[in-house]
């Protein structure tokens, strides 16, 4: 596929932004292949994702952002630039539950995820053979309450050595420290059931069953220092009834978790996400 560049832009809402961005690309011989925008009427903030072809563009990749500064400074704009010929390096952190881990590996192996999965880090040894069979290195780093700080330093060292761009928590049942979260700000994606905060702690599906819920769901979000309070990337729900057992809820919930996590990871990898405050804009 032809390599493209993606500009992710945000600035105070004002006239002339779209025209200025399009003109910059046209002047340098670019061809826009996709453009999408959104205005937050409450915050009065404008967001845009513009993707354009690099073939025939008069600027090299390293020259684009410096040249674009004349536009971004004019509109007090924050601009990120990504390139689709660069595959982000991804690490998956997992525990005993395997459904999200195996789903991501399967999608990656079939070419659905534009990334390089460079390592799977697990605090249990359970899934080593399958992960390695998929061609991904498996790092077993066990953890106890007494060794948690040391284990997380080893996790961070492994991420740095692999030059990881994105960390995916595939039901990784450990709370990350502020040091790790801040090292990968807006670059750690977590998945959990949507029962939070209504059903906190162990056995959420048992708690939901005991309360007779009519909807279950899953939420994917970026990890912040505030537990399960990060900007939301994707969500999905499924209706359930009194006939559903705890096992039924668990099975349906796991199906939702795999779908929602995969959609969130794909959106990040395809450079379709803009974070602002506690929210995200996820372009189509």
C-alpha cells in the first residue's frame, strides 16, 4: 500500500482552519485521501484527522512538522504527525485469562492489526507455548505483593529494551504504578467489564447476576493514575435476562471484551484517536 501521513490536530474552534490545512498539503503537492473533523461545542475545541499521500509530496517526513508550524502557530494548534509505513511496536501484558490475549494474537497473525507484536509479558507461565508458536517472544515475570515493585521494574526494562510504542493490558490483573503509567502516557490500553463502579472487586459477573442486571458490557480505555478512570476508547453492551447463569454472563462478557479491546487497539494503531482531558475523539 502507498504510504500516507496522518495529521491529528486540535485547536480553539475558529474560521479558516480547514482551508489552511488543506492549502498546506496542496501547496506541497499532497493528495488528501481522508479527512474528518469534529467540534466540541461545549469546550469550543476543533479536532481534525487528515490523511494524505506521501508519493509526490515535496517535503520529507522529517520536514513536514517544522514546515507545518506556520499553520499550527497561527491557530494555536496542537499537531501530531504519524506515518502509516511505520508499524508501532506493541507489547501485550497478560495474566491467566487468555481470551483477549489469543484474540489479539490471532487478529495480528491474520493481518488485521497494523503493528509488530514484539513481546508478551505474563505473570503466569500458562500461555508460553501458544504465544511462542505464534512467533512472539514470551516473558514470564511472576509477581507477589512482596516482589511487585521489582517485577514492575523488570517489565519497564523489557518495554524499553523492545522500544515499545503501545502497551495492551489483555486482562492483566495488576495495578500499574504511576511511574509505568507516566512512561507510556496515552499509550497503555486496558479492557474491563462495564460494571465498574457498580460492581467493584472480585467476581463482577456473580455480583451482576445476583443483582439481576439486564445489560452487560465492556469498556476499553487508556490507563491513567486514577484506576479505571482513563479516557474511553470503545464500549459495547449486550442484553441479558433472568435465564442467564453466571457462566452465561461470563461467556457473553468475554466475547464483548475481545471485540471492544480489538477495536480500541486498532483505532490507536490506525492513528484515529485524539485525547483531550478525560475524553477521546475516535475518528471513523
